[in-house]
């Protein structure tokens, strides 16, 4: 069984690297093509918004596949760490973040993510995106708690830093601060670092021998 899990852990690492790569490529490309786009002041979602010149490409080749890859990685991690209920719950919450990203790609926000008279798709976009981020924050917190007594205790302090950055980033997104794009990207980058670290630990033999 451990041999099979070793193979799954390598697969999981490849999946999350691919998932994060397509998101990064989509956002960088979209920002370069979208006229006047400001990464620090505009949401990532505006690149995929209804009516945006980049909408179809960014959603189809960026947000949706990223969400599916993230969810797949987290489900693989759930199986590998199946002996710990706490780790399982943490990974499932992180998987929900992937579902949220994919859902936000399927249901784009209105042009420029305007909130005046939002369409049904825009409301679903906010629901998927908001719940996805909340689940990610909770997932990182629980994963950090579990990691304290795991074979990779270094994940715990890393997770704490990621948790703090994510909470601040989520606040900036919800409050729509002037630099909301920067806040969102800081949160996305922090979550990406944690998932990459978890994937690396799994590939190096991290397993759940106890809750």
C-alpha cells in the first residue's frame, strides 16, 4: 500500500504543479492582453468577466482547469493521508477551494465585476469564489494543526504564515480595497506555496500514522 501511495504522491505533485502553472500563465497572459489592466488594482476575475476580451481563454484554459487540478491534488492528498480524520477534513476543505475556482470560471462575474444589478451568473461567481476562499483558509488552519505532530512539522509554521496572509488577503477582496488585486494575488500565492509544500512533503514520504 505504501508503494502505491508513493506513486500517488508523485502524481499529486505533478498535478498541483500543472494546476498552478496554468493559472499563472492565464493571469499573466490575460493581464498583458486586456487593455489597461492593472494587476494590483483589479480582481483576477475581471479577466474572465462577461464581455472581457480575455474571458473565454482565461476561463477555459486557466480558472476552470486550475480548479479541477487543485481539487484533484487535494483528493489524492486526502487518500494518502486517510488515516488521520483531521488531515482528511483539511484536504477536503482545500479541495473545495478548487471547486470554487472552477465554479467561478464556469459562472463569470459581470463586466469589470460590476455589482450594480448583478446577473445570476455573477451571484454564483461570488458564491463559488467566496466559499472557496473560506474553505481554503479553514483547510490551511486545520492542516497546520495536524502538521505539528506529523513527520513534517515544518508545515505548521508555514501554514500559520499562509493563514495570516490569506485572512488579510480575503479581507482586502471582500472590502474591495484600492489594491484589491494585490491582496487577492497575495492570498493566491500564499495558498499556492502551502499546497506545493504539502505536495513536496507527500512526495518525500509524509503519511498519516496517527490523527
